[in-house]
């Protein structure tokens, strides 16, 4: 069992499926990925660099691409609640798979991998 499996096991069941969906998308895009906990949240690393983190919060799921530039460069994220380093998903407005894929791909590109 990985450290992310342990995190998910302890997560609120109402948020677990979405956390698992984000994880699965990242796993599919990043062959040879590594799973870790960074800043207390599940993180997918690729070639030694943190690519995407995700965590359950009280009223949302946070998605963290470890780059404020990723968030500012993807115009579709303007219609979601964001901060300098995070994207907030609400249960009634989840990011589509294609947008999560784009976040990951842009982070990989910006990381120079």
C-alpha cells in the first residue's frame, strides 16, 4: 500500500472518488511516476519533480500544480476558484478530465521534462 493509498483510506468518502480520479489521470500520463506526500498532501512526482498535488479540504478539493504560472497560463481555469498556487474544485463543479490532463501536461512542460 502506497502513502497515497493510506491518505485516501483516511479521506472523507464523499471526496475519495474525486481524489482517486485525479490520481488515475496523473498515473496514466506519467509513466514511471512516483507517489509521495508533500506538504501533507498526496503528490505525483515525475522524473524527480513534483507535478501535481491534491487534497481534500472542508469545502473543496485542492489541486496544486506546484507552479503559479500553470494556473495563470491556462485560461479555462479563470472560471474556477483559484489562488496563486491552487485550484479549488467544488463537488458540484469538478474539472473535466481533459482540463486536469492539460494542467499536468503544462506543468511537465514548464518543468522542462
